[in-house]
């Protein structure tokens, strides 16, 4: 056949459908404007995202703000249609200082199409201490209760555009100061988390913000947080417990004394984090956004040229990849005053099947299947140190990659009250007189387990006065009387360097009158302090190691977590911020890309 003749449709067999998958035009409005969008000639259908401003977090034992109401609707239009005014709502203000106030509601967003105004409702403000959350597009969380009273309920999600906020925790004697956590704000796809309640160490942890909605299949990953919008704000917490993490999609983290609450991310409709119980203000809500995408969908057979254009526009179905991963949460803090060791952060790892060629830990299982796109990565922080006298260590925070969540290690108990907190691995029990226990590991349960139980401390043995070791990813914490060492971590060479991580913290205090410290578990666990004096050793950063317990002093700070993602060299990895890294490593079946996250950020896979 002569050159230049024949089928010009890239080898497509059958009739060619020349209709477009989409006009490949997307208009993003991040601020209000009296004139909006003029569609292209031929456009008959649009899809529009209308997201209101998120609610602000409250002040003083205060809750997270609810996400702005989210509408994602498809509408018929005529070609060259001039759409009406666009309003982009601002985020609600944080609760004021005098007097203590709840957060303010976010502002509505709207767009006019064919003479009809389509509106999304502003997110509800987070309740202050002892007050209910405010209703909104998604409801604000409820504040923590006063001593002897229950926590307040979260506000409702209204307008059918979001979910309710979480409930604050009760202030129950005798540890009422430790239990006044607040609820997380509701998100665009999930309710806000309730604050951890009960009369145990760890109670008072702020509720997490409700998750936002992933609309990247419609609008791509260039806006929001990798295409996710409307995360609720995390609830504030009482020291030493951490504030709740913000919901995926721009929700701000709740505050803990010394760690300020975070505002919702701009143009995500994220709720602001709630302030802590020491009177610190919350975070403001994130502003909203309006996006218009022009569509002209059709079904049939397309030429290769049309397919490539559709892929460029983001309207062609995406193909997926199998990736290997290692996700380790932050380790628990060590308890003060004859405290136990902190539990290691939860440890979850793939089985190496996606890339092969390296040795995984005994906890390896499966692989992650994802499509090309942008993914938010959370690296959990280590739990706070328990202060002398008599404060337990704070629990670590979760690490997240896609659908994989590793739970923060449980904070350890101190000398009366002495219970260790549950978590990825449980915190060790502190020295006490009676009625306490070690923290449970693998909480919530995963298969394979993400960690082990903490060890028990000595009970009513004045000459001993020592706690139990924190649980590790590979073994439970050691009980007293005994060495009181932290449970060992496990080893993986996902980065081609065999490394042991997620060891539990060693117990603090005397061993039958001696001054011998208890060692931390191999893999980053901090050593406990000897009995006469000394603070517990911190867990090693980016290992999820639990911290050591204190003698007659403070415990240590838990080690931060780590996220590693590994794929074939044919894939492209991009990471942000720049402190995270991408390397190319050799393997028996070719080279591999490895993205290592030491701080929270984003991973783009193509």
C-alpha cells in the first residue's frame, strides 16, 4: 500500500466515533468573581465542584471545625453559555480569646447556572470546652466535658453535603484533667472521630477529623490535597495526649499544650483544628473553591489520537500499579516516675511481591494496588514524654499511605495511675499498687498483626518500683520482675539496607533496689532510666521506636514514624516536600524506585 494511504485511525478496527471524551477545559475559581465561565462552543454538559469554607476550631478544650459543604453535580448547558456569578466562601474564624468561644462557621460558596443558584453550606464551627459543635455543611466537633460530666455532642451535617462532628470525651475523676479531649469535625465523606474517653491513660486524645472526598477522577490532582477536598479539623487534647489529626483533604490538626492547632488548608474547605485545654486558640477554617469542567461524554470506538487526547484531559480510564510499602507509625512516649516503656508504632509492610528481590519482615503481606495520581502521605509523630511526677506517656500518631494505616504506639503508664495505653504496640504498665494493666498491641487488629502487647510492671513492691517494657513489632514488652526491656522490632531491607525498626521502650525505675536501667528493644526503642534519677531515653526518629520510662524523672519522647514506597524503575515517583527523597536502587530483576518519607507530604506516581 502506498505511503500516506490507508486507515489513519491508529489501527482501530470498526467505526470511528469522533465525539470527544471532554472539551479538556477546566476552570478553577479560588476567589469570588461577578462573572464566571463562558463555555466553549459545542459544550453541552458541565460538571461543577462547589465547596464552601470550612468551620474554625474552638478555644479551650475545643473541637475541630467541620468541613465546608461539598456538591459535585452535573448540569446541562448550551454552547457558549455564560455562567453566572461565582462566590467562593472564606473559612470560619477560630474561637476568640475573651471569653472562650466556639469556632465560627465557614462561608457559603455558590455558582449560577442557567439562572439557578447552586449553593454549598459553610462548615460548622468546633465547640469550645463543654459546648456542642455547630451544625454546618459538615458539623463541628463537640467540646470536652467538665469533671464528672460527659463530653458534648458534635454538630450535624446539614444540606446533605457532609457529615456530623464527633463527640468530646467525659471529664471523669480521678483523672479528669487527662480526659477532656474534644471531637473531630465532620468531613465530606465521613463523620468526625470521637475523643478517646474513659478513666485510663490515653483518655483525652482528640478525635480525628472526618475524611474528605476524593474527586480526582473528575478534576485531577492539581487542586485540593491530591484531588481530595473537605477534611474535618482534629479535636484539641489535654497534655500529654496528642490532638486529633486533621481529616484527609485539608483538615487542620488539633492542638496540644505547646503544639498549636493548625488551620484548614486554603481552597480545600478543610476545618480548623481545635485548641488545647490551656486556653490556646484553634485554627481557622480553610477557604472553599469552585471548579467547572466542560464535558461531552460519548461511548463507542475511538482512534488512538482521540485516546491520547482523552488521557491528556484526564477523562480516559487510568491503569494501576502494584507497589511495595513500609508504613510505621510514631512510637509511644515513656511514663514518668517509675514509668513503663512506650509501645512501638504500628508496623505494616507488603510482602515484596510487587518488586521482589529483597527480604521483608515476618509481618509482610500482599502489596498495594494504586492508579497513577497523587497521594497524601502521613508520617506519625512520636508520643509526648510523661512528666514527673505521675504522668503517663502520650501515644504516638498514625502513619498513612493510601488505604494502609499503621496505628500510633501506646503511651506507657507511670507510677500510679499505671496502665499502659493500647496502640500499634501497647505501652508498658507503670509501677502501681493495684488495678492497672499493660497496653494491648495490634489495636485496632490487623492481619498480620502490626505489633505486640506491653509488659506488666511491679505491683506493690516498694523495693522494686519499676514499670514494664513497651511492646515492639516483633515481640511483647518484658514483664517485671525481670529485665523490663522493650520488645524487639523487626527487620526489612526494602531500601536494600537491612534495618531493624519499631522496638519498644525500656522500663524505668529500680530493679529490686538496684540502679540498673532497662534496655530499649532493638530497632529504635529508648532505654529506661535507672531508679534513683534520670529521664527515659527518646525513641529513635523515623523508626517508630517507643521511648524509655523515667526513674524519679520524666520519660522520653517516642520516635517518629516512616513511610517507604517501592516500585519498578519504569514508574515515575515525585515527592514533596524536598526533605523526602526518591532513589533508584538495583535489584535482581532490574532497578527500582524507592520513595522515602521522613515527614508528611505527597507522592505522585505516573
